[in-house]
């Protein structure tokens, strides 16, 4: 169903006008409002002006390449979903894209049907993530010395603000919203990244390790994010 009153705002960053035109037609059929730019400089200007529901990003771009755009967007603490479209199909490129902050990575050439399915997954995941961490989770949570402000996306420990990446915050917020609930790596991957494929669970592991390095006094004996052996991770319900 088209969302006529509050359509998804989508930005396409792609220098191939044929691909851009095709995507615009099919995203329009989903009820999205679509704008496009053809180079990295215009892309950064557009992102600075407006918040989008989704950014579709080519890697090989004039001016600023797609990976650098993705990195800059994530450094500015934006949570806008990013889908990379690239002719680079090697696994290392996909992993790099995900580690840089992309929510999905689709290689060219691609089928329109698969593209639209992945776009729907991204939109549904954002809705799911909000629901899963929402009705039971207040806007502000306190666990020992840790305070989490969901509205401001702010985490403090002993009154000191902790600098978290968007994905690190999403992981922490999701786990903290249901203390004691164990999430598998695949479930966390689907909810936080939306990348519904096996084989990338190490992305979750690396983010958990970085998150623990920022919030735990002793990463070898964590206080907040615990490992559920044989399953995945959970937030300590005894705080």
C-alpha cells in the first residue's frame, strides 16, 4: 500500500542515469518520494539538507566514492538506512560495506524483484526494530552507572557520555530493552543490519566486541552485555 501521507523519502546516489531511472519508477510504485544525484559532492550536500528513509549508494562515483560517503554519513551519527549497489562482488567488498555502516549490499547486475524485496526488508526492519525496543522500553533506562536515552540516542557511564556508532547504539538499545532475553547472532544481524543472509554473523561479533570495549570495565568479565553460550548475547537482567 502506498504511504500517501508520509511516503518514504529515498535518495539515489548513482551516476548511471539508466539505473537511476529504473529505480525511480519501481520505488515510486512502492509509494516512495525519490530524488537523485550523480556524484559524491552533491550527495553530501543533499544528505546535509534532509533526512531520508533510505539512501541507495553506488561505490564508484565521481568526486567522493560511495564507501567514503557511507563512512562520513555514519560519522555524523545518522541512522538512515544505506543500501550499496556495486559491480564489486567480492566478499571482502561486501564485508567492508557492512562494516562501514551499510545496511545491505547488492551487486550489479541485479533483478528489480530482488532489489524491491530488499528495500521492503529494510523498511520493515526499521519498523520492527522500533517495535521490538519500544513498548516495554521507556525513553530513558538506567542500569547501574549506565543511562540510555533512547530519544537523544545518548549513552552515559558514570555521567560521562560514551561515543557509540549508530549500529553500536542500536545493538545496545535492543538488548537493553529486554534484559535477560537472548538474541542469536542471526537475529541481531536481521534486526540491526537487515542483512538476511548467513555467513555474516562475524559482523555482529565485531560490533559486540567494540561495544564492550567502550562500556565494560573488564571485557573479559562483562557486566552489561553477556554471552549466552550456544545462542548469542543478552543484556544482564540482574542490574
